[in-house]
C-alpha cells in the first residue's frame, strides 16, 4: 500500500472549475451548479484504496451533514480505470449507493481535474470558501489503516465549522496520506 502525502497548495488558491459526469445520475456537474454554496469541499477518492475504504462511512456522514449546512460536497475519482477496473464508473455507482453518498461522485476520465487541483492521493481534501478561494487542504483526520484511532473527520469538520461560523480556519493543516492517484501512462 503506497503512502503518498497530499500536496499542500497555497491557501487562497482559486478553485479550478470543471464539468464532469456523475455516473449515478448521468448529469454533468460543475462548481457553477452550486451558486448558493457557503463553501465547497472537493474530495479526490476512489473505490479500491484502503485509506478511502477506512473513512468512507464517516465521509458519507460528513457529506449528508454539511450539505444540509450549506456546503457543496463533491467527490471525484481520477484513477486510471483501464488498469484499476474496480474504480470504473459502473463500480462508482455501486459505491455511492452502498455507502450512502448523497453528494456527486464524479468521474475525471482524462485526469485533467486532478492535475488542475494538484491532487496526489486518495483521499485528498480541498475546501474553498464561497468566493472559491482555498481555505483548507489536507487530511480528513489522523486515522490511517492499521492505526487504532477512530475515524471522526475532525480536521475537515473543524475547518468546515470555522468556515460556516465565519471564524478563521485552523492554520495547523496536516497533509492527507493515502494511495497515490493511479495516473494513466504518459
């Protein structure tokens, strides 16, 4: 299991827009589809990664809770599905249904969105304010496969709570750690 850290983009970086398909609904989604969002959580995830498998129930709960509070929560799978067929759009639909993803789970087939965000691993989290400026990047929480820590989402929750309350986002942001994104051969 590769342990790849996320790239810690500079805070204030603008969110790259995108238009990606949601295999579960057949719709194409972009950031513009959430004009009233108080902020945006963009998560790069996949189906087969043990790091994502560890947190997916709690991340689904996070998505349900924080979309009700006004955040747009969007997950993106950018893995090479030719070499990792368990991450295919058909399997993504099943994953979203099985684990209760009420947020869009989008497929980045050409991997351009992952490159635009400089996503490095799964899971990799980015949170932007309503003006689409980066205010948080890093881990969901400190839990990792094989650790005895509970999965809480405390790091992302603390940042989301601060954003929604109009408070400063905690500056102590730790990189996420997970499987590297499965890039297509050049």
